[in-house]
C-alpha cells in the first residue's frame, strides 16, 4: 500500500502542474489579446511586446503578491516571459492572419479570462484561502490582464464598461471552488469552469447582456466607449 505522504505529495504535484498548464495557456491567449490591441493602436515592436507581457502577466502577478507566492511565477519562471514574447512576435508579424479570426481580441480575451480565473482559483485554494476569497482572487486573476492592457492603451477597462466580464470570471471561479469542496476531479472542474466563463462572456457580447447603469447617464456612457467597443465588437462577430 502506498504511504499517505507519498500520495499527498503526488496530488500536490498534479495540482501544481494543472495550475502551470492553465497559467501558461492563459498567458498565451492574453498575450495575443494584448498584442492585437497594440497592433491596432500602431505601436512599434517594443510596444507590442510590452503590451503582450503586461496583458499576459498582470493578473497572475497580482494574485501571487496577494497570496504571498513571491517572487511571482510570471517573474521567476522564464516560461511566462517566453510565452508572452512568442505570442507578441507572432501577432506582430502575422497580424493579418490573426486578425482574420472571428473577433480576435474578444475571443482571446474571453479565453484568457476563463483560463486565468480557473488557474487563479486553484492556486488560491492551494495556498489555503477560504472558498469565498479564493473565488474572488480567481476573478481578480482573470480581469487583471485585461485591465492592464486597456489602461496602457488609454481606454476605460472593459471590466468597468462592457458586457458581463468580471461576473463571467467569478462564475468560472465558483465552479472551481464548488468542485474542490465536493472533491471532484480537478481537470474536469477546470474544463467546466473555463467553458462556463468563456461561454458567458461570449454570449454577453453577442446578446448585449449588461449589468445595470445609473439612469439618465446612458448617453454619457455611449460617449465614453472605446472605438472598438459594443456595436463594433458585435458587428465583427456576425
């Protein structure tokens, strides 16, 4: 019979690998999102790489700092930097191909949102946070990269002005927390959480699902929307 200590060590190693895979996948797709935003703003190669790295790692760095995982994985592990730079270079030189994908920035952003929300929740749970705080930290991990991207290109962050964004990330995080409490397989829970987050975000864009805004300020909200927000986004999705 296998010793209990060995079984626990194997489970922890498996959880660490799952978080790493989700983190790197989220890093790549968020880096593509950041790089495409930079290309559309006609930034040079250095600007594209900076924006791809910021969009890909800001959420994870914030998560790691809050749970005391220092130095943050995005800084201490060369794979994060390499992943974001590869995505940035691919986008810079092949942006016509990337741009032909259906609503590229939104699709990559929604995918990164789901992957990071799930990975962030898993890592928060592994550091002993309670379920509620783990879900909130997972949500923060998901929205952090998009906020950094938007701020760097001088836009109001999507999370503050667009269709369901943080709510979608929170939904994916809640799935992970619930699965952990029910002791369901981590891989299955991760897939369900990521798909739920991505699906909610995608459907929110398609059908304009929004949280309520203060009455009488609808016109002001329209005036402050970024050029590629709302109507533009949905038109590219059809």
